[in-house]
């Protein structure tokens, strides 16, 4: 059989189960091979047809001649003083994305990316200054989890417990690939990770949050809020101009009522911008309509912006005000600052230096 030119080969993981079955039948293979191949791909995380030892050599050669694995590869690793590990992943087309392993005493969290860069231009986020190069394919999202899990086992002898889509990109602008990746991460036919251990973070796209509710997703949702009135939020997050806080509140209420999944608000405290008790009261008024968790986040400086972190006194006062109102609120300390691995810092800086 003539080999198809490599650049014309598809990543076999881009095929649906039906497409793979049709291909096999057209080439004289039996239908049950479909399930075997999918198990190798999504349950066993195989990256080579030679690993598929319950297939005949003839079947493996057939697959090699028509398909490939566009596996992501670890290009660079950095380990923080606090144990956080940042990874630069090289993609098949020479783009790069970053992922982070965040270890604590009780959790091993994989923070992963959904896009190469980001189009939303949030003023405090380094990724937003890159622009968006392209969406990640579902296998490229899946591969990050597999690779970070291997790092967790190598460095800490533990498997990952949680996955957060808080790396590069806006997950809801890559909706189909993100949901496909989560399917294979959570499915009995995949890695069988509980969807309750997965959180998708969005800058706030109301239409797509309603779609999450339509699709009855089982994972948790986080909103990167950072200001509880439209005037301030417009200044730092241009997406708010087309997705007002009222629209987001209605979308999140719809999401909660139809899924009962946990919603988290992420709120960075910037000095003399959104750190007053008036800001805290506005945040309370926005979030009191359904159960939420609020993470108060330290600002992580980036070279492109002049924001400053709120003082420790302001952080404590702000958090105490919300707690006294009965809000589930906590201060989340940033990890990996010294290697630009903290929230808002992912921009492939180590590759540029």
C-alpha cells in the first residue's frame, strides 16, 4: 500500500467513532476494531500505533499509512520555589502554549490552556497582549492533562486531582473542542476523571453560558469578574461592553438553575480601583441571588500593565465584609509567581528571553 504523504495525514484522534468505524470497514477491517483503537487512544493515552499490541501488524500499518498522532511535546519546564511547575508545550505547527502543575497538601491541580494566545485583551492579563493565534484541538487539550499528570507522578508520586481551564485562552470561544476534550477526560471510555473535579473559567460570554446550561454540562464554572459594576469592568475587560453584568447575572442564574453546578467568582483586588468596601457591597449585590464561591486573588504583575496589588489590610477588610454577609469567600494565594506561572502571567515569556 502506498504511504500517504505525512502532511496529508489526519490526526486519528480528530475522527469521530462513526468516522473511524467507516474507515475500518472500507478497508476490510472488522467493526470491533473501532472500540479497541479508541481504548488505546483515550483510555491508555497511546501516542503510537505500535503500542496497539492487540491489533495485527497489517492493521497497524494501515493506520500508520493514513493517520498520525499530532502529540504535543514538553519543550521546556520550570519549577518554582513553591513547587509549582510550568510547562511550555510545543504543538505540531510550532506554536506554543503553557500549562501549570499546582501542588498543595490536598490537591494536585492541572491548569491547562484552550487557545494559543487570547483575543479578549483583558488589561491585567499577559496572555491578552499576545492576541489569539488559533484554537487548540481537543486532543491538544487532552494531551496537556496527560503530560501534567505524568509530571505530578514523577515529582510528587501523586496523580492530578483537579483540572482548571485557567491557562491561555477563553474556553467558551473554543466551545466544541473544550467540550470534546472534557468528554474524553471524564468518560468511562476515557480517563474517567470526575467532572466535579473540573472547572472551566470564562471572562464572561453570556450566550455561551446559556449554551452550557442547554448542554447540561456537569463540570463547574468560574467567572473572571474583577469588577462588580459595568463602568469599571469595561475599563479592564473590553468583553464586558458586549456582555454586561446584567446579562452575565441572568446567564449564570440560568446555568445554576438548570445544572446545579458550582459557580465561582474570581476577583483580583487592584489597589485603589476595586478594593473599597463600596466595591465589596457591589460584589455582594451581584452575587447574592444564587449560591456562589468567591476567590479573592492577588494581582500578579506583568510588564505590560501598571496595576498594583491591594494592600494586605484592604484584602482582609474586603474579604471580612463579604464573609459577614454570609458569602462563601476565601483569599487565594498565587503560586509560581517567580516563574511567571501565576494567574494572568502565561504568555510564553520564558521562550522569548
